[in-house]
């Protein structure tokens, strides 16, 4: 289990991009993220990476895992650079 509470505290935005319309999967993902230190009320289902800034979290669903990435740089041209922080089994 990864403790992501420090990353979550520093993040202005936390995006969950589940790549599915399955609401049950979204709720399960939020629960697993909460178990790993991210408050579910801070998680926003959103795919627009252009809204992210340095230090924010981007979480995608890559079956059967959630992949948590941290934005470590946002270029002036809008390109967002990410680094992996954790893999969480659903």
C-alpha cells in the first residue's frame, strides 16, 4: 500500500481518468485511493491534462491497476510531463 497523502496535500488538483463510463469502477477506484491517503472528495473525474499544474496528481486506469502519476513539469507550450508515483491494484 502506498501512502500518497503527502502528494495529495501538495496537489491543487487530483484527476482520475478511468477510461470507462462504469460508475461502479469509479467508486471502487475512489475507495482504493482513499485507502492510500487521497480523500475521495478531492478526486475529480477529468481527462483534460491541460488543467493540471506542477505537483498535481493524474490517476489513470490501466486494468487491473490504477496508475498514479505526479506532474513534475508543465512546459509553456502546454505539454505536461508526468512521473509514476504508485500502482494500486483494484
